[in-house]
């Protein structure tokens, strides 16, 4: 019980996905690894906005600009399928083109492939039950200290071999925009909407082109989102969703 409580109170949002573990809400946030940022409180819903307008979200990495090839509208050949209640995108042209157990891989080396890889991997490494999540982590996460941190925390929470990860109350993808894109690295902001409250939250994730495919970066604490903010609407983002609002 103590270990599960530690998991629930870690303050970590990965891809702004909310997971319920052992009856308690898990909110995974990269803010936990940055003491100079103020950390939010654990809550059963996204944080409330203190402003009547959406806060400005600025890129944290301005070393490279967004390429003209980056989509300015939602990809046209997307199909959506539910993974334990979470709508995930796929594309005949951009992937995933290879499915081996829990691993959905084979993404196009372009912005659309990076976008779909981000959405797929950021959900599957969190929500895949049994031992399949280990395959996702070992094959689709950029090697680094975040891998060990996440694996250790998940096992300590009693989810190392759990047959089910409760995704009740998850936020569904509703939008995106690219912060930066180059062939080796893509930084993408994804927006999710929480059906119970109607609130929106945006997380900034990074995927790297490594060993012939896109892989998700984790921070040293095991979370994927370098920034997480609430927004009031999709202003400035491209609408992109597999479920009705």
C-alpha cells in the first residue's frame, strides 16, 4: 500500500495521460524533476485556470525552427482505434507498419510519422498491461536514466506484471502542434481533453529518430512531458481527434 501511495503522489503527467492505479489517481508530470518550477497538487482533474484566456505556451528549445513541411492541418489518412478506451492514431503511409506483441513500430521518417509515434508510444508505455510494457520501453524509448527510473517506479507500485491498468478518466487526444522539427528530433505539443470536465491540457513531448524509427524521450524521472499546461481551447493548435467531444 505504501509503494502504491508513493506512485500516486509522484506528480508525473506523461503525455497528459491520467491513469488510475489501485483506486488512486496517478498524475505523472515532468515538473517533479525540476525543483525550480512550481509543482501542482495531485488532483482528480486537470488544474484549474487562473485566467480567462489560454496561457501562452512558448517553445523551450529555440535552436531550430519548425520546417515548412510540418503539417498545417490534420493528416488526411488517419484511422483511429481504441486501446483500452484511449483512441490512438495510425496511418497506412506514416505507420505504425509493424506490430509485434505490445510494440507498434515502423513509423515514417517525416513529421506525420513523428506525430503518430509520439501519440502511440506515450500511451502504450504507460497503459500496456502484463509484461508487454517492458517491450515498449526497451524498444521504443530512447535509452537513458528515465528508463530505469520509470521501470523501478512502476514495479514498486505493483504494476510490473499487472494484468490490467485502469485508464478510467483518461484524456483523449484532440489537437497538436509542432514546436520544432528536424529529421533527427521532433518536439511536439499534444492536447488532450478530459471528458468528465471538458478541460484541456497540453504536454510537450520529444521523439528522436534512432535505429531506423522514432522513439520517445523520457526525462530522468521517467516522465515524458517536459512541460504541462492547461489551456481553455484549441486556439493555435490543429484539431486532431478520434473521439467525439
